[in-house]
C-alpha cells in the first residue's frame, strides 16, 4: 500500500510564489544596501579630494612664498648693503684688473 501525499497543488504553488517574493524582496534590499554603500564611498572620496586640493593650494602658496624669500635673500642689492654695513667693504673698484698666476713663488 502506497502513502499518498495529501498536499494539494495550490499549497505548493503558493509556497513557490512566496519564495519568489522573498527572493525579490532580498534582491531589492541588497540593491539598496549597495546603493547606500556606493553613495557613502563617493561622498567620502569627494571629501578626500577636496581636502587634498586644499592641502595642495596651501603647499603651493608656501612654496611660492619661499621662492620669493629666496630671491630676496639672493638679491645683489642686499648682498652689497651687507658688505658695506657689516663687513666695511668698499665699493671702489680699481681701473686695472690684476691677474694672479697659479704658480707658487
């Protein structure tokens, strides 16, 4: 004697439809989760890029200020003024150029 399955086709069909809806709901949930993650990462990336740009602008302006200061320190007028005031050097030049030979006496 065989045992018959008393489950009707309607119950099986409803169970398949229920699993189908569960799969759709899970798919939508994971899509929303991924969308949220992508938006968060893109916002964080934009913030990092903005911070890097600000840092670059700050360093570029500092580099420019250093270049201006270096050029000011290397100027001939400044060196001449220091030579006159602190080292008591004269600005008078001879009309004649004297060359020293490299040979020892």
